[in-house]
C-alpha cells in the first residue's frame, strides 16, 4: 500500500478523503503512517467525492478518495461524473477480495470492474504488488480525467510501516493545446470585424482567468460571462446585460467560447441556430453542443499566446446599447419587486462579494446569479455541481473550496442542502473562519410554469416541506430567516468564526411578476 501512496504523491496527490470500511483497513493504516499526506474523514461517499472536487478546484491538484465496500462505492458516481466533465483527476480507490466472486451476489460485495462506466476506467491491481505493476499516476493525472483503482487484496492483509515518508511533488504539467488556430485567426482578422462576434466565458480556473480577461479587453467584443468564470465583474462595459435573451432573439454570426460549457440558455439554443459559427477554447476539451463546432483543447493561456496578434473586433451589431437598456429595465423591476428572488439575490451578492471565496452550488442558483447579481465588485466564484446538471454535493464542494478561507459564502438551493447534510462532518476538520451558507428557499419559483396544475407543479419542483431551522441545528449553524434586503444586514455583524445558515425566502408572487414584466 505504501508504494501506491508513493506513486500518487509523485503525481502531486497530497490529500486523501477517507470513508470507513473494514476492507479499507490496509490502505487506511498505510495512510495513517504518512505525515506528508492530509487525510480527511467523512462517512458518506457522495459528500467525499464532492469535497474532493472542491479541493481540486481550489488547489489544481488531483485528490484520492477511499470509498467503502459494497454498494457504498456507487454513491460517489455523481462526483465522478462532475469530475469527468470538469476534467479533473479524481482518483477513486476501492478495495475488493483477491479473488472476487464475479456474478455470485456475495454478501456485501458488488461487481466493481467497470463500475463507473465511461466516466472513470477501472484499473485492477492485485495487492501486494511490485512498483512496476502500478500504473503511471503522473501520466494519469496529467491527462486529467477520473480513474478507478480497484485493489484486490489478500484476506487479512496488513500494512507494514513505511521506511521513508513519501514526498509530494508538484501537479504534473498539462499537455500543450490540440487543434488548429488558423481558422480562428483568419476569422478574428477578417469577417469578425464586419459581422457580429460575441465572447462567451464559461467556468475558468483562477490560473486561466488572466488570459481570458486579456482576450476580452483586446477583442472589445460583447461578453457574456458565466459567474463561475470569475470575470463577470471584471470586464466592465463589455458585459452584455441580458445577453442570453438578447442573443436568442438576434443571434450573432460568430461565438467564441473560452472555458467550460456555459450555463446560459442561449448556449443550449445554439443547437438550433446553425447560422452561428461556434469556436471553443477549453481545457476540458468538450464541445458542449451536438452540432458541428471548432474546438481547441488546451490551457487558455497557451492558446491565446499562440494566437499572437489579436485585433479589436468591437460591436458592429450594437448589442451593448441594447444590453444597457435591458439593464435599466431590470433595475426598475428590482425596485418594484424588492422581495422577489431576483432582488434578494442582488442584495445578497452585494454582501457576499466581500468574501474570500464565493461558491454557487446548483444550476438554478447560477442562472439567477448570472442574471441579477451585482457586477461591479470582483468576486471569486467556485462551484461543484453545474456541468453534470445535478444538485448533489453543493455543501461538500463549498467546504472543499473554502478550507483556507477566513471568510466564505455559499449560495445553494434548498433541495441541494437536503441532499448533502453529511458534509457537516468536515466542519470540525477545517480551520476557523466565517462561513455563511445561504439557501434559496423559493419552492421552485421561476423553474415551473405557474399555470400548470398545482399537483403537477409540486411533482416537478418538489419543494422542501420541512423547515431549514432544524437542518441548521443539525449541522451546528445559527439560523436566520431572510425575507427582505434589511434582513441581510446581519451578515455584517457575524463574528469571524461564525457558521450561519441564511434561509432566503422570496415572495413567490413578486418573483413571477418580475419575470412577467421582463422585456
């Protein structure tokens, strides 16, 4: 087991998230003997996976998770799927019998080979084994996708003390970009200066943001920036307010996307807009659309440097004036409906922007933030449950991201919180700090047609039936009910080591009225 830990350390893996299980004893014993490895503890595999995902977002390193036996291993699948689409090296380690009873239905055993399908290939290792039989973890982490290590162990196997503690290396450098820049370069120097081009920014890691921001300021084209890009508040007058709606009504000739797949409805609408040519610069390498597009896979900094002389493209279609008029109308509606979900999100964002880490924890919350949050003060937005479209692991991902932050805020949905209460097991393991968990308790407002039959609306949205006060008590957080902007003033008075749950309860009628009155 010590050899496995060593080759993982050589690939930059400094953290292991450990779930309990009797079969895991040999590996957990070996990990306990390694002072250079940080060990996190949690009983729930789903929370373990998303906490590891948050740590990878925060550090840029791979993280290993030791999961329990039997069907417990399957509980980490949602996090594996998310790591796959974010292209992060989540290493899932399961232990099995030396001679698995394949297909026998043995007690507390499942068939582990191919457990995670296309999202994480299974590499089976018969333990103990020589160093030459172990996989090249440096190469696997450089590739960036999740991997499932299945360790088949002799019954009663024990770990011997390690002679020397492994040294943790830096994360391996990612490969150079793949794809031709010739067509994109010709476009930027030619047709894009006469026809409309829009820059769309998806989620970006912190080390990807500088290159994307330089590109935006150089092109001077309208920008539609996802909150998770970290640049929504930095592009200034280039930000196209209401861009998703405006572009759906009047599509541009070209779209250049940088980063992960954007969350905007307009991006999904591009499936049915063949007249718009789409180019993507993305570390993960996914096109994000089923139609024909041009994808350049690699680090944005490398790709932008290779583009060399990037010209000013501007806004020949005059989208930006339309966006400013749209923004003015939104401001009027926020004043008219001060207790709507949009107005409360705006008010919360004006406080949360001061946090060291801001985490948005579900697709619906990200869309509301994109549309209504303030965009004058720069914020750092990190989120764990967006690309795979689920609402799992929001709280775990937040805690993984804010381990080293003295002040952090999360905004998640009510159902997302209910699905991840096990994340509270990480709290005693974190350094002191002020942590605010804001829960949008809007009963599905804005996501479900209000004119549907009431039973059907409930089936689709399935709003939280119990109160959040009890959940706050369960995770050890102070509870605050938020129904107006004035209620948010409590955020300023919280102590430096406070753990608070804000129950944001918008007025459903005002929320519907605001959407009805939008241009």
